[in-house]
């Protein structure tokens, strides 16, 4: 299943208004309110959701792109399938993304979890097991070494400083 959208469309609005009815984008893009889909496609690579559904360069995450080439006589071009890789992470200076088609997955009401470990190796091993095991339904699995988590405002007050 896929859905087309305008390049300036902010996925945050999609999530709030339509995801439950239509599904969620397979690779959730940037979480900031003002960023559009083309902003991420022109310079991004993964996104939340890529652990389960693949990154932008994995076939079928981005189904198609319509672009206007910056030429003496601009042309409207459509890139489908593997041809989207000619555009991803490289467009914006050589043309304008005017429409895009992205893969959808069923919408999920997510819960978030933060887990702390005594050392980075144990945290990484745990994260890798979660990320690679298909039994877990996940949208993001990330491992950080201290003090990086202390910079994340949403979880800053719930974290304990590591004992040394």
C-alpha cells in the first residue's frame, strides 16, 4: 500500500489526522513540526521506522518521485521503483521534488521505553537482539553511551546518572 503527498507536506499532520484511517508511513521522517517530506528525502537516509521497514534507499520505501529538472527547458520527470535512487539524498540543487509516493504500513499506537545498562556493550547487545528479532514490533531501537541521553529533553528528568 502506498500514498502520494506533496513535498511540503509535514508528516506530523498526517500522523495526527489520518494515520489511524489510512496507515502510517513505513519510514517515519523528521519529527519536527515544520519539516516537509521532501526536506527529508533530499537529505535524509533512515528515519524512525527504518529498523522494521528499511531506510530510504531500501527498495519500495519510496515508491516514486515526480521532479522538475533544473534545465534551460525544465522537464517534469517521474522516477519509479529503483530509479528513485537517482533522486534520494541528492536532489534540491539540481531540481525540485513536486510529488512523492511512499510506502504505508498499518498504524500502531506506540509505547516508548528507555532501558539503562551498566555498560555500552550490554546495551548494544540488547539493542541488536531487539532490532533483529522479528517477534518485536518496533519503530526505533537506539543505543547511546552516557552522557548523550542527558541531552534529550523529553527523557532527561527520568534518567539516572551512571555510577562509576
